[in-house]
C-alpha cells in the first residue's frame, strides 16, 4: 500500500476546492477564489477583492448574490 505525500494530499484538496468553486458563475467565483486563496491567513487577497467591489460594484455580482442567498 502506497501512502500519499503531503504534496499529493494538498493537490487533491485544492482540486476539490476548485471543483466546488466551479459551480459559482463569474464574477462571484472570483470573489470566492479570493476568499479561499491558499497561504493567505490574513485574507489579503479577499480584502483586495472586496475593496475592488466597493470601488466598482458590478450589478452582475449583486444579482448573483441575490440568487445565491435564496
């Protein structure tokens, strides 16, 4: 029996997360991807993405939010 390495387990985990995110349409998916950025415990990528939404709100993104919460 061969055990998986940490790198293999990490790659599988990231692939599973990417597959789960794929169900969201863009631009909502890009916000979710920013929230789940690996090795970003301070959520720098997410904060940057949120600030971009605040600067330039996308009507499409807010429509997707509304559909998602229903």
